[in-house]
C-alpha cells in the first residue's frame, strides 16, 4: 500500500528496518518521530483519534514519509472537523519525516489521503513545524502544485549554531561584566565542595542518571507545583523509556554538574544525525543564588561547539525564554500551517479560520517566560 495508516503502538512498532532507513536518509532530523520516541508516545498517551501515516514509494517500495496526525473536531469554537498534528506532552517538534529526494512524492500521498474521505474535514493543520528548512519548502510547493491556500504563522526559538570557538561565542553573546559575574559565581560555588561537570559516557550507568534527574527535578519548583515528572508515574515511566532508548542508540546527551558528588544541575538532550534537541533541564534551587542551571548551560555551549559531531542544537524552548535567549544568539523559525482540502467549501472555511487566527495573533501579547524550564 502506498500509504499505511496505523493507530496503536503494537501496529506502529511492527515497522522496523524501513523506519530506521528513513531516519538515516531524512531530509531533516526529528528525533521525536524516531522509533525510540514515537512508539512509547503512542503507547503511553493513547488517543483514539491519533494516526501514524507511513508513505511508501510506488517506484522503489521504500518508506519515504512519516506523519503523526490526529482527527480533530472544533477549531477554537468553530464547529468544523479537520486533521492536525499529533504530539505527546514531551514532543517539541512535529516536522514530518521525509526521505531526501522523495519529498514531493511523499506529500502527494499525504494530500491524496486527505482528499480521499470527507471524514478528514476541511483542512490539514501542521503545528510545531521547522519552517526554515527543506520540509517546509516542500509543503509549500505541494500546496502550490495543488492550488491550495496555505496560511502560515511563525515564531522563533533559540538555536545554537556557530563555528566560533566557545570562548569567543560566549564573549559575543554576553556582556563582559555578565560573563565575569558567572565565572565568579562558579568560583564561589566551588568553595562549598568539589565542583564537577561531566557527561554520561557511552558505557555509563544510565539508570542511576535517570533516577538522579527525576529526584533533582522533584526538589525544585516543579516538585512544589506537582508538575515534576516523578509526580505522575506514567510521565516518569515515559521519560525513563525514551532516555533508555536514546542511550541504547547512542543518541543521548546527558550532562551533570555535581557538588561533592551530588547533582545540582542536569540537562538531557537527544541527537539525531548532526543535530541535537534539548528535552529537559533541572537544577537544585538550594543553590539558585549561584545559577547552577545557567553555569551548566555555559558548559553545554562549549560541549556542542567543540563536539565535532554536531552542527547545531535546537533549544525546543518557548519563544522569548528569559535564560536561553540571552545565551544562544541564533534563532530557528517554527511554523503553524493550515492547508485547505480540495472542495471549494473547505477553502472558504479555511480562509475564514486563517483570518481569525491572524487577528488573534495581532492582539495577543507575548510575555517573557520567567521559569527555568525551557518548555513552560
């Protein structure tokens, strides 16, 4: 079948080597749609309306596209049906996975499926899409070929992408007085004990690092608010599973700042190809006067820029995040797209929705995020 629609984790998990081959040949990386993250996500966050679409080439039989979607009803109080991106709470990028050289073929299959049944509603909405790369351009061309109205709204989030040495990068990013102040804080922190920063090695004890991260997050404001991963067993279980999966595949980047052997700041990221994606960060608020989370991030900047294996890291952060935006100077554009289905009635409804959401964006005021978590 050119397009296979799967709904449950057991069904999705049957797709094996073809999926891995698609990841290796994807035109843009997205670890959130890789097998080690998507299968647990579908299993632990069941949604009867969720669909995972696998597109296969008629010419070669290769898997050429992967789309995580869901059927939805009611768009901001407008009584319409439509298809939208599906994402679990720990998914921070929904860019479809397309095979390099087969982008148009995969999207033609997607739009053909969208038009095949009235149950798919009036439009396709794609949220959290990387909008500065080849996937967005392919979607735009696909809509243009089919003469479909496409409406796109964009925002930016912090990106670390530079060829500068770490010391020069930090000097350009932070005022000299600020950089000196953070170095002073690090020295002061080191006066309380042995201060170390390390990364989980390939043969390290991932289970102890996972447990340490969950405990560290619980000691902070998330623990007090009841939103820490450990406060909900299914959230903690999902985190354990995806971290184990990334570690087994050599895609886990986990860093720890410790004082006398006790973690006071930790960061967890996943790599995909030559890119990395920040997933979680936590720090011990007992030491907040020394900014351990920011000190660990200063170290992370050097780790990425000197890695030799990474070209960039996506913060996966909300726009205007107070911490990461002042340290990472590059930006990545993220889009929210809506594309009409074929019938003229669908085009009219979609045009109305596009106008309303643009009005909403115009009058909506963005406030800087003051919490340390990147995703809140």
